[in-house]
C-alpha cells in the first residue's frame, strides 16, 4: 500500500557498463526498539496491553525480536479495589519479542503511567498520560479521484472538542497513517478525504481508527510518517533515528527529570503512549 505521490524518474543507459560499485554503509550499534502504543476502547471493562520489542542495527539488516525483562506498566496514583488489585500491570512474553498483560481499563485513564523494563542490564523508563479522542461521525466512500482516476476516496469526519487543544493520529489501515491538529478547526466538525491508490478493491473491508495523542507524540509520529513515505508504515525502522520518550535510566543524573541530557545517545527507539481509540469499518464498493 502506498500513498499518492508524484515520482519523477530519469533513466540513463550506458553501453557495456558493468563496473561494480562498492558502497561503505555506516555500521550502527544494535539498539532496542519498543512499540508500546496502547489503544483503549473506554467502553470495555478490561484492556489487554501488547508491547513489541525488537533489535535494530545498520542498513539492510534484519529486525529481530528482543528479549526484555521486568516489563511492567505502573500507575502510582491508582487506588486498588481489592487486596489482589495492584497498581502495576506485569507484561509477560507470549511470543518472541511480544509482551502482554491485562488490567481494568480505568487503570490506564487516570494519573501518570510509567513503562519500565530491563534489557541487557540496562534499565529503561517512559512516562505518559492517557489522551482522549473523538468519535468518528462520518465514514463513507466518495466518488472523487486524483491522478490516475483509479484511486478510492474515503471521506472521514469527526467533531473536535472545544475545551482542549487536540492532536490526532488517524490509522487508515494497511500501515498508513496521518496526523492532524485542531489549530484551524477547534470545536468544529472536521471532514477530509483520503485516497487509496492501489491494493484496495471492491468488497474489501477497511478499518479506520481515530486516536487522540498529545503534542510530543504528534510530533514524533509526524517525523516517522515523513520518513516512511507510506511504503512501510511508521512503526518500521526509520531511515534516521527519531527519538521517542523511552529513556535509559541506568546511570541517570536526576531522577526527577528522567532526562539523560549528558548522554544523549543512550536511549531506546520507539514510544510509549496510552490513547483513546474510536474506529469504524467500511466495505469498499
């Protein structure tokens, strides 16, 4: 699946040109990468959190599952409802590089949440807060096209909340994402079209999700979307390092700030975010 884009290709032909060019690519050290986007359906009583851990290294190298330990989400302000109800959600490995745990949904919607884990004797922490979203009020197939005349238009609309400055992540299925902020439509209905240029056919089901995000995660996703170009999806390894909110705290200087400013290269790739999700599906005609 690819986003609409205009590609200008210039081809040069050389007769009997068979020289092999060797290019030295940079050798990056292996780095832990964490996909910890927690999507909440707040109408559900319980939520199962799934975290993916992988190792990345250099250009063209395979992404492999990573083994981490002591994985947990902690809410220090959560008030337990029973003796067995703790303020921690342990995440256990269910398959290579995948860690899961379940908890009441209300646990994730109030207070500051902390993700903690250990990898190769290094301790990592990320902090976040739940961000609400808005229900999708319109999802229908349009009739407009763009360049080839074969694109599929999907029209999406939602009502923005006037009481807050909102940032959104739109999951358009097939590893395609958009970000938007309400600077120019705060408190109003916002409607837009998205065009699929290939891979979507009649009878196919497409699922659209609208996620509320905070400004730092909005900026992070915007950078990844630009780098990915819609070809791989923003949760694949970026072409250049984009720093998320997962910090190595093994030798942290100030426990109150959680910021290794003196060791700026010592961090994990990825992001920990807890967001409200509204989604709908549409059958392409």
